[in-house]
């Protein structure tokens, strides 16, 4: 039933009927949550976050965090990295640079021995953007704090 609601939500999303999309994604999400289907929760939480991002960013971050927790429960490195980068991007766009850097750094550390150089470079670009925003001294202070955790 959950995938059916999710598919319906996707159709509404494609028609730009955001309210109906959210309603159906929530139905799918609640079914997955009730059944402890973390794979479904990850997928639907990610979709909900993308739909809610513009109008309801506080709800979107809640679902991004749910996606990250679900991915961790699944122990799926790709999903953990994807959710971590999404959260980092959320904070980056809010100009909450130190929080964004934490998620980028944690993601980089998680995947540095598993992802291709090209994918690692994409994460490094995000980190370098934060470095530019913060300035060298503040960046180094924040990075030292992150590395010592």
C-alpha cells in the first residue's frame, strides 16, 4: 500500500499539486513507520522534504533528519551520505555555515574510502565553499573541533 500512495504522490507532484502530493506521501510514510519499514521511510521522508522545502523548511529538515536516521538504521552508506549532504545543503542555503560544514565533513569521513574521486571532489567543493564563507581562521577552528569529536 505504501508504494501505491508514494506513486500517487509522485503523480500529484508532477502535476504541481503539492497539497495532494504531501497528503499521499504522508500516508505512505505513516504506513512505513507503522511497519518499521526503514527503506520506505527513507525514501518517503526524502520525497516529503523535497516537496516541503520551499514553503515549510522547518518540516523539510525534520524529514531530512528522519531520512538520515532511517539510512543509519539500514546501514546504507550511499543513503547516509545522500541524506547527510541534503542536510548540509539545507543549512548551507540558510547560511548556517558551521552546521553545514559538520554534515559535509561527517559525510566525507564516512565515504572517503568508498566513493570515487569524482564524488569525493563534489563533497570537497562544498567544504571549500564553506571555507570561503567562513575565512581561513574560523574554518580551521571549526574543522579542528570537528576532527576532535
